[in-house]
């Protein structure tokens, strides 16, 4: 899911493709790069928090997200590119 979100951020994927899996509160700014690593930490049966490393031309950025199981589907409820 983080790869797909970053493809939207990069402009390589239409945002409309992620509407079913993104909460309305999720907003991502425009950045380009490659997702180098992702780690998932289950919080409960229907919630997980994700952390990743994004490499860009300007350096390395951290990516964090929270996904929740809602109505039988996983939905990204938080997405942040950290400075």
C-alpha cells in the first residue's frame, strides 16, 4: 500500500485508484523517490503501523502510516513523510 501511495505522490498513479483504501483525512504532498524498506508493527487484530525509508535525490526521508481494517478492507488512515 505504501508503494501505491508514493506512486500517487510521484504522479505515476491516479489518486482515484486509491480512493477505496485511503481515509479522507490522508493527505500526501508531492515527492519523488524510491521506497527502500518497510516495517510493519501490528497494533491489534485490525490495526497496523508501518514505517519505511524513502530515498530521494535530496536525501533520505522517513515514511510512516497507519492502516486499519474497515468493512472487510484495509484502509490507510494516516500517512506522513517526515522531514
